[in-house]
C-alpha cells in the first residue's frame, strides 16, 4: 500500500494526503489519462495484467480498492 500511495502522491500532487479511502477517480484527482499510468505502475510492480473490464470504480476508485483488486487477481 505504501508504494501505491507514494506513487499516487507523486503523480497527482494532491492538496491533502492520500489515505486508503481517498476517492481518486470520482473526486476528480485521477483522470483517464493518469489512469493509464496507474495501471502500468500496478502491472509492473505486481506482475499482473489488468484487464480492461476490471477498470471500474469498484476496483480502482481508492487505494484500498486497488489493493483488494490486486490481491484478488495476484
């Protein structure tokens, strides 16, 4: 989780710290262009392939959801 939050903080430069339940996409912090970079980061760090149909708010809207998704496919 720490590496993910560090990556998101560097990429998004948010005004507030990113917490496990910080909404990324639905809050507007993360857009579709930045999502591509996030997916590439996850694939490289975790050794998984993220399927297009898995890129949903349920799986990618918060760091905690991303972590749960990675655990479920890894």
